[in-house]
C-alpha cells in the first residue's frame, strides 16, 4: 500500500518532476520575441532556472541522505531558537525519508543504492545543465531543459526499480527524452539523423527487453499455477523465489534473462549492441553526449546490478575457465565484457574526431564496468559486495571524468573551434587551464595514478580477479595499455603540436565551473578514495542484496 | 599507530619524509603563482633552482637522523616511518620510510635536482612549465624511493612518467616524439604484470588473514620472517592461493613455478626501467632525445628506480626464483655490459648523447650483474661476497648517477657552445677551453671507474662480490670495462685533443656558473672515491640482512 508517509521517500523524484513543470510553465510567461536578444533572454531564463533548481534538489537530496557527517539530525535533538528549531524540524522530516525501509508498494526501493545513485544522477544532470548554460539551444529552450529533467527522473526511478514494470517505465521515461535531446539541433542534419538512429535502436531494444520481461512474467504466473492472489508477479524477489523452487520452465526463464540482458545491453552500448553509440555520441549536442554517456549509462548499470542480483541470483554461474559451473549471467557478461574491451579500445585507435574517440572510449569503459558485475561469480558474499562497491566507485569516477572531458569539448566548440583532434593542437598555448583540466580527465580515463581512474581500475581488476575471471582481467590490463596510445595522442595534440591559430581560447564561466568541479573531484577521489568508499560500502549492508 | 620493532618513527616525531616529497610540489605551486603573477623567466629560473636547496637540506636532516647500524628481527630497521591508514577497504596505508637501500638514492635524487635545474638555464621557451615539470618529476622520484606501500609505490612509479614524458616531448630534439612515446608505453606496459601480481598477492594474503600491500611485510614473508604473528612463507602462501583457485590443477603443483611467474612479472617491470638487455631499446632514444635536464634526471635517477625495485621487491619477495634465474640475469647483464660498451664505441664518431646513453646501459649492466651475483647459487660464496656485490651495486648507482649527470650536463654545455651534438664537428677544444677539458676529464674518469674516484669503488665491490658466485660472467664482464674506457677516452680525444678547427677559436671556456654546478658533483665523486665509507655504511646493514636469505636457502 502506498502511504502518505512514503512521499518524503520519493521526494527527489517529485521535486525533479515539479521542477520540469515549472520550467515548462514559466516559459509561457517569457517574452517570445523573434529577435536574437529576446530568444537568448528566454533561453537563459530556462537554463538558469534548471541549473539552480537542480543544484537545490542536489542539496536537498544530500541533506536527506544524511551522508554528510554532522548533518544527521537525531530524533531527540531540540533547540530553543525558533528559527533553528524550524530548520531542525525540516531536516528531520527530510531524513525520515532517507535511505532504508521496505520498497514502496514493492516496486521502488529507497535504499542506499538508490540514494547514492540519485546523488550521482542529479549531480550529473546539474553539471550537464551547467554545460548547457553556455551552449544554449535557441529553439524551444524550456522543452530542452524539461527533457533533461524528465530523463533524470526516469533514471532515478530506474535505479530504485524493484519490479519489472517499474523498470520498463523508468527506462522509457529516460530514453524518450534522450532521443529527442539527441535530435534537438534540427538545423544540422547529423543531429536529426542521430536522433532517429538512437530512436530506432532504442525502440528495438525496448521491444527485446519487453519480450524478455513478458516471458519472465509468464514464468512466474505459470509457476504459481494461476493462484496469484497479490499483484506482485513482476517483483524481482518473487522471480528469484520461484526460480529457486525450479520447475520445468527454468529454460524459459533463462531465455527471458538473455533477452533482458540484450535489451539492456543496447541501452548501455555494450558490444555487440553498441552500433548506435559512436554516431549518436558524435552527432548529439555535446552536453547531451556527456549526459547520455554518463548518467544514462550509470543508471543502466545500477539497474542491471539490482535486476541481476535480486531477480536472478540462482543463475549467477561462473566466469572461471574450467569451472564446473561455468555459465550463467556472469559468464555471459564476461564474454560481453571481452568483446566490449577489444572492440571499444581497438576502434578508438584510428579515430580522428575527439568526440568520436571519446565515444569509443566510453564503449570501452563499459567493458571495465562489467567486471564489477562479473564479480558476482565469487562464492563469498564479501567479494560480491566488493564487486558492487568497485562498480559504483568506477561509475562515480567515470561520470566525473566524462563530464569533464566532454565539458572541455563544449568549451572548445563554444569558442568556435571544431572537435577534431587536430583542433586540439596547441591547446596548451591557447588556454593552459583548459588544457590542464582536459589532461587530468584524459589521464584519469587512461588510469594513470594518482587520479580517480587509476584506483577505480585497480579496484575493479582486483574484484574481477577474485571472482575467477582471470582471463578477462588479463585482457583488460592489456587493453589499458592499448588505450594509452589513443589517450596519449590527445595529450600530444594539446601540448606538443603547434596551434592552428594563435588566438587564446576563452571559456565561459559555467563550463569552467563544471570543469573545475569534475577535475577537483577526480584528484580528490584518486588521492582519498576512503572518503566515499565507506559510504558506498553501505550499499550492501542495508540494501540486503 | 603501532609499529613493529623493525620500523621506527622519526626520533622527533616530525613527518620528515612527507615534507621531503612535498617540498618540490610546493615549488610547483610557487612556479604556478609566479606564472600567474607574470614574473620574469629569470626570476623563476633562479627561484626554482634555489628552491631545490630545500629538499637537499631536508634530505640532510633525514640522513642525520638515520641510524645506519640498526637491525632488528632479521632486517635493517626502516626508519623515520610514517604510517596513516588510507583506503581501509583494501588495507592501503600511507606508509613512508627509509632504510639502507632507499637513503642513498634519496640523497642522489636531491643532489641531481639542482643540477637539472641549473642545466635548464639555457631553456628559452616555456621556462615556467619546464621548471614546474622538473620539480614535479623530483617530487615523484622522491616519493617513489620512500613509499613502502605498493599502492603509493606504484602511484609514484607511474606518475613519474608523466612529467618525464612532457619534458622529452616538449623540449627534446628532432626525434623526440617517438622517443617519448616509446619510453612511456614501455614502462607502462612493463609494469602491468607487476600490478597484476600485487593484486594476486593481496588476495593470497587475504587467505592467511593478513591482507596487505606493505612492501616491507611482504618482503619479510618472502624471506620466511615472521610478520604480525603470521609465520608462513610468501611462496607457500602464493602456492596455497593458486591451489585454492584451481590454477595448480592446470599448471601443476610446483611452488617454484608460481614464484617464477611472479619473478618474471616483477623482473620485466624493473628490467625495462633499469634498461637490462634486451629491454633497453627505449633507452638510447629517450636519453639522447630528451632535453639536458631530462637526460640528467632520466639517466642519473630514473634508471635507478629499476635497480631499487629489484632490491626492494624482487630479491626479498621471490628469493627462490631469483636464485633460480640468477645465472640468466647474470647472462643478460653480461650481454648488456658488452652491448652497451660496443654500442658506445660505435658512436665515437657520432652523437655525443647517444654515446653517453650507451655507457649507461653498460654501467647498469654491472648493477644487474651484482644483483644476480647476490642471489646466485654456488654455496662456495660466503655472505660477505653477496653483501659486497650489493653494496657495490648501491655505490655504483650513486656514482653512476653523479658521473653521468655531470657528463650529460657538460654535453649540454658543449652543445650550447658548438650547436652540434656530433663528435665529428668538434676537436682540439683543450686549447680554448682548458677548464672544460679538465672538468669533463674528471667526470669521464669517474664514469669509467678510475681508482680514486667513486665509480671505481662501486665496480671494485661488484667484481669482488660477483667473482665468488658468477666467475665466468664476471671475467667476461671485464671486457666491458676496457671497451667503455676506450669509448670514453676516444670521445675525450675527439672533443679536446688534436688541432683546433678555425671556427672554434673563439669558443668560450666553462663559465663560473657552469663550473660551480659541476664542481660539487666532482667533489662528491672524489670524496666517495677516496673515502666511500659514509655511503657504504648506510647500505651495509640492510644489504647484509637482505642476502641472509640466500645463505639460508642453500642450507
């Protein structure tokens, strides 16, 4: 039953929706002039409203999570100061809806995983909106920003989904705005084409996903022999429970799982379901590319983590060569990871467009991320938990890195430069801070210590090894070295080549802020991973995975 | 924090080591501020060079607090230890400390810093960035020699590549791009195996209840010494883990096989850095294409990272496999010695920097030979032979750093005057630049190991120690000595002797600044040549305890 007390538990999602509606509604009251100045004015008001709103929602969510030491309000805390007392009451009421509790109507879990993911996703959306602040769309600005907010809502719902229908709806709520955002620049044919391509691939993958889900539903319903009394036939835990009992239709469930994996694989751009990714990443407006490649991927991976670990724990299998229980979804994911690592890294080698190169590198990173899921093959609970911790840490670092890297590209295209690698030539001489920050992002992607990317890789390799996928870890290590050669090309262009034009490159303040936040985050997380590892470690102890 | 008895904090409780590696980093910051304020290049040049005095002073303080004779629980005591828990999830500690192996190299690093800074006075473009990179590189190198937790060890190891890469790429000679690229990729690719090995070791250690990346503790276990109640042996722990994950079912139940795999993972990583034949191919390009400051730091300090890694990790972790492969290591060392020597000889009519680079391969070959000899099998050799081989290796590392640093500096000074790296373009310079000739002569004789100079002490100890275990290789290696001497003397002859070409008649002699840059190094070379005890004393206790395992393995 949904209760009124559940409302604070989904406050971030409610606020996101609310903000989206405000952005749409307030646009009506703007002056809809045809002059450039009026259009800019209108776009700017939507953009700043979104950015400020997302910032506020992020802070509220952070307060609600109680993750910042010193912000947790004890139940008995009180003060005589009326204003303080009021604030105390507000924060206390917020934190009532903090992490914990049974899933709302069995469909939406608000545990630590959801909470951390919300912070990650809303944070990513906030940084994206900062990037958009400088890269303004002129046509229908309110819709553009509202789309970002709708997609963010969808992602937040996705990571909390404990049930198939919820998961599917959340995926669609995320994907449809993203198709539109990809094709937003209608004046350029590439963006529109990419939007179309993304939509077609997305629709196909949704169909596959839905097919898998309906087979799962069929499995559950038939196993219950039509005596279903409650409407929980699509809950993840229910599926696992029935799978444990076995039955003649287990192969059906395996087929369903494969279809679901394939469907989600498309969304995550895992090889061989990655066909759309390079084109879409390259042609979408750069802030949107950043958003798709980070937030959307993070949400997808976390959904995959929850879905596979809660609904299909029986068919974990093992990815160890020669093991008796070789098979299951860890083996499939290990195979996909192998393909993703090979194709992603090798295809990135010959790229001449920075955006496309980063697109392929995003594909490759999905391969590393899969190692965190493969860790579920480990027999001991402790190692599985480590796998999830490593996955989430990697996702956080990867999100920061990619937002920073694409942010630098936004800065460049705003300054009138292209995004070919040759356009990076001599960037250090044109704008040293920008070049330095892009360098930090690129080095973190390559996994050079002491940046966040190094520890993320180090950790995920270790959990991958512990799970028994030795061969995969070795391939991943080799691919890390291969990846160096294309990342170093970017560095070489920036620092070594002669600049194409001697003019200094100006960066707009909002983009600069994004870059500073992301690079500072990378350095801090790389040097002090302990800051958030303890927090991420809570995911398991409370989520009860 | 509780420290075992083989680790001691600083007597006065100050974080000397952290200050030491942070000092150059603060220098980077200051250079950044200078750039922001738009100060003149000249100010940055003087400031950065002067700032190099700070690490020097700090290292002096550290030396003063170091008790070279302390041993405890079967090893030299690691001193001035700082330990802060860092990543609790995988038991990473921020652990710094110095012992007899690291202190000489720390001292070498702080001495070469000012020289590299002085050598960069001739850099004309992007001066601030250049100095920032030198300071950054020094910081990474210092951190590397002090870090005793693999995590930080690896961070400093890899991070030192970044400034070196940019130094070569931005200020190097014509062929700098492939050189920098090869250098970076080689080192990085080589260390991948080591990274994997440590992850496995960590997981293996978890099985015995002591998950750790602590290099000292792991090294103790490798040598069969007790750590925090765990008395096993790294070899058995590794084997047990391999058995548990089922690898023994595939590869067989031979404990030595797994330590051998570990040995190769470690050896390749460090052999590339030390430029052991056949892993040396990156070296001539990197050394010769780098700017002078880069050449100095690369040859004098960075190549020492490889030797240090072997002494710190390879010998104590996998003593049995090291012993097993010692003849092979000795063989590679011998080939390197000869190849380096003849390579140098082949360049007497060519590129001065390449010639010096090849002599570096030759000299690092002696270090490799010493390490192989310390581990090698014959039981006729006493512990003293093994110790003197290792002490010689440490001495050789320092002496070679000083002399090659000086040679590269002088080569750079020569290039500034003549505008050419080719030995064919110069000659007879003794007539116009007598001081130059004299100073270069001393550096060169120290390099080729003339008695009375530091290079001789190192080589003498190495040959004395290696003779007992690897007599054949040692005997053949003497050919390398002669050929290198020949190459270096011919080089001297080409530059300074013979008739003076007309166009060099106005070539200026060493300027006071240049003279005073090199004189301290020459002073040290002479001082350690005549009285090497202070330096040998630092290393002696640590190396004595280190080689004890090879004596034990035999019995």
